[in-house]
């Protein structure tokens, strides 16, 4: 996978778990127009760590559909791709991110840093600590 910018747009943009859930269940009103426009212009990517968080959410009942159905639907409808990354690299970066105790936020932030990819998230803590995080209120 190529990483970087083309014509001022990210070739790939990571999408946080809550945004993917909103897209899956059709809660588009929670996503500002500017965010939806950006997601429409750039290649949306699923971090393996978001995939893990989605599986956890299924396990604890926060998502009712099986994870394979959720990922399959998002992949087909949104042309979502998996942004693969070395787990070792991500864990090395994540170990230094002491501003969060949430393991999924830590891993996703480290993925963004390790690959220099932007991350679409409404999470104010991520946006405060991670310059690659973006949202339009």
C-alpha cells in the first residue's frame, strides 16, 4: 500500500471505530458534512486494531451483527480497505503513548503515527494528542 499524499489528499485515511459503526448503522447525522465529504474523496482504511475493537464490541453485545457481516458490509459499500501494519512497530510506538489507558485508542493512534496516516475521529482526546487526527465540528 502506498502511503502519502496525492493532489493534497491522503491516499489512505484511517477511520476510527465509532465512525465506522455510525456508517454501518446509518447514523450519518452524527458525521458532519465536511467529514462525509472527506471520506467520499479519500480511500477509507480499516486498521486491524479497529477490526479487533469491533470484534470486542460484538462480543460484549454493543454490536449485534457478527463481525464478518459488519466488515463485509462496510467493505462492499464503502470500498473500505485494510491498512495493514507491523504489529511490532505499532506496539513500539504505542508503548510511548501514555496519554491514554484505552488500549484500542493507543493502538490506533500508534498505527496512524507509524504509517503517517490521518485518522478521522470525533474523539476529542485523540484529536488533542494526535496531530494526525481530524474532525470538523
